[in-house]
């Protein structure tokens, strides 16, 4: 995992250049292999990732979603994570409600990830907090998938 330096800039800033594989490979460089591994893991976990242009940030972001149908037939969806691309790495933020912080500690993740959950701060007045992973290798992906799958279960 890599800690983001505030001077590092968000990439994928051109609206007319969508984040196709060739673009991502160029921006991510050696980290592209970790991105591919992450995408493969998502497909086996009933998670869809979609890229969207966000005007306030003037950049492309990926949102990971879980969609399901309730027992009464209602269509539901939940955002599980946000993915941002920087030069040479990507960042995945898994957001939790503050009321679920202690429950999030029951996820099948490493002690390091549990410390990240405990140390995460809420954002402004919102009762939510992000657990943010900056990724250059596949090493943190087990924790990310563990948190994402746990969030699917606890925040329905």
C-alpha cells in the first residue's frame, strides 16, 4: 500500500477520454497488474464496477455496486466502494456508516486493516467514514475484498 502525497494529482481528468484498459494501463504503469487482479476478484463476488464522470472533481471515478432483488421483488443497489486513479497507483475507498464501525471490525481482514477501520475519521458532519487503500500491488486486495463483502452483508 502507498500513502498518497497531497501533491499527487488525480488522473483521468479528460472527459472525452474514457477510462478504457489502454488508458488505465498507461496511467497505472506497474500497478495495472493489481488493477486487473482487483477486477477479476470483483467478478466472482457479484459486484459491478461502473465508471462515471464527476463534474465537481472534473475526473472519472469508478463506483462498485451490489444489486439485488428483495424477497418482495424490489430492486435494490448499494455502493460498496469508490475507485480513483492517480499516476502509478489507484485508490479504493470503502465507506461505512459510523454506527457500523464496530461491526466492520468483524470483517475477515488483517490486523492492519482493522487498525485502519479504527483510525478512520468521519468526514465533516456526515456520520460516515472511509477506509482508504492506495494500491500499487495485489497485496491489499484480500483486505479490500473482505471489507467489501462484509459491507454487502451488514449494510443492506
